[in-house]
C-alpha cells in the first residue's frame, strides 16, 4: 500500500482550511452587502412617504391652530378653542389606538416586508 507523504497531507489540509476560511469570509461579506442593500431599499422607499406624512401633519397642525383660534374668538376666550381642538385630538387618538391600530399597522409592515424581501439587484447586466 502506498502511504501518503505527511508533508503533502499537511499541505492539503492547510490548503483546504485556507479555502474554508476564504469562503466563510466571502460569505460573511456578501451577507453584509445584501443586508446593506435591503436596508437601503427599505429606508429609501420610506423617506418620501415620511416626508409627505410630515408635510400633511404640518398642514393639519396649522389648520388646527387656525380653527382653534377661530373657535376661541367665537366663544369669547381664545383658550376655549384650544381646549376644544385638543379634546378632539384626544378622542381621535384614542379611537385610532383602540379601533384602527391594526388598520394602520398592517399596510406599513406589509410595505417594509415587501421592500425587504424584494429581489436583490443583479451585478450582471
């Protein structure tokens, strides 16, 4: 029987271990890049929506302040209008929290999941 040379066997094992190390590092780097791409896709799809929501919130805030001042003037005391508008937002917030929470949460989580699970960009063209 032919016995393998110990030096050749050692070189083969070292070469194999080097390849495993290289493969694991490459796989780890690829995973990091895929995570980065997915995160970037989710964030970039949310930024325009969040900007629109912020603009709408600012519009509603200014409109609410105008309406509160108008109501306050009608009722004789400015702070009456502010209290009425604040009470409206309290009732609306409680209603949303208790009755519409799932209605709002589901589309947002679906959007994030859809963006996170989309096909990664291909490097080949």
